[in-house]
């Protein structure tokens, strides 16, 4: 599709980069820029920044950067045309349609197109045809207004085998594309296809930026032996574990409230919206997944888990709590009055009463778990009671180690709720944490042993390129870091220089070093914290040393502050680089240590490349030339580093 330049500029002008990026990243304003966790690489402290006046984003960690178009294209993994379309739709700017070009567009783009087409078709059937009348009556009977129907794009699929198929043909959307979009199924005994959704009220499922991804359909006639609800299958664009129903319509309200309400059904979400409670999503019939929690984490600080008083709902709520905590969100639970769901509640009592009920009934997770244990008679004997306490402590232990203050607060709270001494709880808690660490270490060793085994079986790829499925399935969120590797001496010196001299050395060092040049584990985490502090103009060594940032960081930080990481005979004059004692000239010491660290990193890369080349020669691999070119580039890079050219790159 040809998009005229003035249209492009119109779309760009209407797409505020902070607003667009905020759909994917929780941004915080500092000075004139915004910062957040990079969506393009895995990190725990923010090195991703957005500059609204220049309309660009930049990551210090992985070096991704660009304007609003490149951000969307990269994060949605779509081409330029589809990127412009997405931003135009977002801003309500109509774009010219070009049928010829559409046929050449990528598979994913044509699936999106088919879904968009189907959503419009279903909406028209509901609102503008006689066939849709009973469905419209049904929705009105449930109290949904025309505005609500439009806002959620509700529709009707006619009770025929080919209604959508025929309409699609007129629009040049092929049955094959409809099948890939999950909208039609191939006939079993003959050629051709038939509509998946027939005689159903349609609930489109939107991505958080408003792209149609799939549909849910509710049966209209009561006497049918068909299932009440059917849903689109997983497709190239629809992954159920990622999507949250209602997020698109509710995200502003969620961001404002910093809180999101999790309910079960589509109609719960819609009814609450209409009653003015908009910070609500549904997890599309599955228990809350890790991916969904990560998405919610961009918008909210707290998750309110709404559950039915029946046991099934409760088990699901309990299961969600650990995962929510592990991702740094605070879970709260609200029990609905017996026999009510959110939909019925707001229909009877209204939105304000519903919100008042939430405030009244909400329980933090410690209180909630205690109440559940009590209800199930699990606090009746001392043995049972200590078992229940232990299970609550295990849940508290899923709060990441970095959030030591949260852990503390919940431990204190648990001692009140259970009426036991805090010191006793703490002793038990420490033991649980130690046991979990041991378990994680054992698991890491197992997975490393597996890696080593597959490496020796002649797999030529580097370890990082092999992700064994068993390894991924095993890995708990907390143990993604591999067994810690000892940081290099020059690296420790850089850490010490930055901790000791604060802002000016942080700037001097991190202006020239990438995050991944520091050894994974506590060393890299110290650097991440320093970047964050630097951005807040609050570099301070105290939290590193006093344990506020966790015991691993404390151990390394105190270690590097000890004088033996001043240059010693062993390493201070390698490769003709002399490292002055730090106190003589901290900048020169930093420059030398950086040079050494970069040389070590490039030498490691050369070593790996040499192994790859060796394997490629042995297996007569066709990539040989490419590998040799890369090798030459690495040697070139090494020369640059030796000449300290990296120190002047950004000055030029
Ligand atoms: Zn990044």
C-alpha cells in the first residue's frame, strides 16, 4: 500500500511516543525524559528511556533505539505498512485502501485484515439486520446499551454455514486466510469450508492496542446441544496465554487506579465497564498466566483477584498469588457474596455499591490465606496451624529478594494475623528461603549437566543458542540466572570506582560500557542499580553495602571495596596496559580497567568463534565464509579496543 508522505507525518504527529510506548512499558518521568524496563531485553532495573521532545526511544542495555514507527514495528513484529496502519487506527486517522497491495502483504498482516473484516461483519449483522434482531434483544435484555455494544464491538454470527465465507469472498478475503484466522473450518467429507461461529453473539478479543485477535461466541438459543461458549483457536496472531479480555478498553483506567480487577467472564468485564468500573480484565477462561501478569505489570501495582465463594474459584485465586508476587505486583483477594457474579452484582446494586463492596471486602494475601485456612478447619490443631503458617511463609518467599522491605512488611503482618512471635516466623522464613535457594541451585546444576551432555554430543551451536525444552519447563521465574561466574578483577575495580566516586565515575564508565559486558549475576545487577540511581541523580553506595539490595549484591559490593582489588602485580600490566592505582587518577584507572575488560570480552568472543569455525570446517558447513568474516570483524574490534578508540567514539 502506498502511503503519501503527508499522511505519514499526520500519523507521526498524532502518535505521541510516550503514550504509544506506555502501552507496552510502564514509564516513569524523570526530568524531561521517561524511563522504564526495556521490552526488548530481559532486565530488572530500567535502562530504557523515551525522549518525548525528540520523539525517540533508546535502551542503554541492549542499544535498541528509534522513533515511534520503529518501536511499534519491532515490538509487534510487523512490517512498515502494518505499523502505520496500527498507529493510524489508534489515532483515528483513515488510510487509503489498496486491494492489489493487500494480496502481497505478509501472512500475519492478511490474518489481521481478515479478523478486522470479520469483526465489522459481525457488528453489522447485530446492529443492522433482521437476522441480528434476537441477538440484539438478548444483549439489551442483559442491560447493555448501544454505546457499550459499540465500545466492545459486539456482534452476531448468523445461524448459517457460509454467512461469513460468502461476505468474505466479496471482499477478496480467501477461505485459506479465514482458516488461518480461526474463522472457518475445512469440511470433513468434501472440499470447501464452513463458518466456525454460527447463531452466536460475538465478543471480539482485542490486543492491548486494539487489534482484533480472535472471538468468543455465546450460543443464542437455549435448546441447543452446542456448548454455551466457543472461542477462536490459537492462531499466528492469537495466543491465549498472553491476552487479557478488556485490557484495550480498560488500560487508561487501570493505569490511573494503579490497580486491576481480575474477573472471569466477558460479560463481567462489559457489565462492570457500563457501571463505571473500568479497571477490569478477564483472563479468557484460563488461570492467570505468567505472560498475562507481565502485561498487567506495565499498567498496575496491585491485582484484585475476584473469586466466587465456591472452592474452584478459590483454588484458582490461591494458585495465582505466588506468581503475582514473584513479578513484583501486590495481590489482593475479594470474595463475592454467595450466588453473585460481578455482572449480576452491578445489575442489582450499581457500580458505586460494587466499588464500596470491593473496599470493604478486599483482603491482602496474608489475611486471605489465613481466612481460607480457618474456613477449612486448618487452624484447629497446633500441627495444622504451623503447617498453615509455613505455607503462608512460602508464599511470602516468592516476593523477589530485591523487595526486602515488602517481605519484611508481610512477615510483620503475618505475625499479627496468626498471633505468633515475629522472631519465630522469621527464623522459619530464613530456613524456607535457604531451602528454596538450595533447590534452585540443584536445578541449575541439573540443567547445566544436561547442557554439557548435549554439548559433548556434537551439537555445534553455542550453549546460549540451545534452549532445551526441559530446561525451560523446569525453570522457576527466580532462577533464570545461571550459576554465578566470578567477576573479573578489572570488572571489580570498575565497580569499586563507581561505588566510591559516585556520579562522575558512573558516567565515565557506563558511558563506554554495555550492560552485558559485566558478568551476569550480582555484578551486572550492581550496574543496573547504578544506572537507575544515576538517572534519578541519586548515586549512593550505602544501599549496596547495607544489604538493602539483597545479600548477593552486598557480598560483592563489600568485597570490591576491600583494597585488594586495587591493581595487583598479576594483572595491572597486561598487554602493555598499566593500570594506575585508583587513588592516583580514578579516570585513568577506569579507562585502563575498561580496556582490559573489553579485551577479555572480545577474546572470549574470539574463542567461541574459533570453536564455531572449527566445528563448521569439520561438518563442512556452508556458513564458513560468514563465520570467517565475523572472525575478522572481531579481530578488527580487538585492535580498536587496544587503541582505546572506544573512549572517543561518542565524542566524535
Ligand atoms: Zn534493552
